[in-house]
C-alpha cells in the first residue's frame, strides 16, 4: 500500500519527511493568514494545500465555501457541533448557537459582529487589563517560536497571530475601507454590512482555531 510507504523508511528518511511536511504546513499556515483565514482544524495538511492552490483570495474563499457545503454540509455540521459543545466556549454557547441558526437561514451579515465579539472574548480571556491583542498575540507567537521546528503549536500560534494582526489592524476611518474584515470598521459601525457566506465561515473557523490554540490543549492536526 503506497500510503504506508513510510514503514519502509529509515529513521533518517522519516525524520526528513516529517521536517519537510512541517515546513510545508508552516508555509500553508502563513499563506492562509495572508488570505484572511485561520488554519482549519478539521482538514488534513493535504486538503489545506489543495485549497491554497486555488490561487486568488476570491478563489480560496470559494473553495472554503464549497468545502463547507459539500456532502450535505458535513464539514459545517461537524464544526457547528464542535463549537456548540466545547467546554471552553461555554460562556458564548448561546451566541454561537444563534450564529449557527442564522447561517443555516443564509442570514450571514448578522453573524459577523457576533462572531467578532466571540473571537475577541476568547483572545482577551485571562489577559487581565491587556487589550492590545495584536501585541499580545505577537508576543505569544514569538515565545512559541522557541519550541522545536516540528511543533504544531508553534505553527498554529504563528497562524493565529498573523490572522489576528490583520483582523484587528488599526485603519484610518477617513481612508478607503479595508478589503477584508476589520474589527474596528465593523464594530464601530463604519463598514457597509455586505458580508457574505465566506466571511461567516472565515470567523467560525477562526473561533475554532483560536479556541483550540488558546485553550492550551494538545493539538493534533488531522493526519
């Protein structure tokens, strides 16, 4: 069986394969954050690479939408179940449950401010008076960089830090609106609420990734 070829590898060959795989996953995590997406917890690295190979940001958005719609919405329903049952998200459960209901009705715009408050709530939880989330996330990501190169936590924290940096980036309200979701424009009522399905999925997936990473649990990306 080709997929079990690693059984015939020497220790050195296996270590090199793992190293290359982690390097590729790290590049994917960086590229996804640049395109406005957190690293999906429910996808294998190969599936993540396939989405990134779509090319343009618009095409990547479409691929994520197709993914969550495929097979009768199997991926979406699994994500919804995970988020509404996760103990670490208990304080936001009623809000997440209503967001899931709105998504199923295709009422996407109303979900965006709600999911931003959930994202922010997870990020500030346990941070005391520190509210400069971009700086907090960068500092934590830098600390994680001291871990071994094959640490999945290191890759995930880098992805979350980059994602948060873009989502919470300060933006001049007198300038043109940001091309992607921006917390300040949205929650201060400056943005035009034309947010769609991809934006809702973007933040639902972010809630998943951020809650897993900040929970401190052992992260096991799908093999």
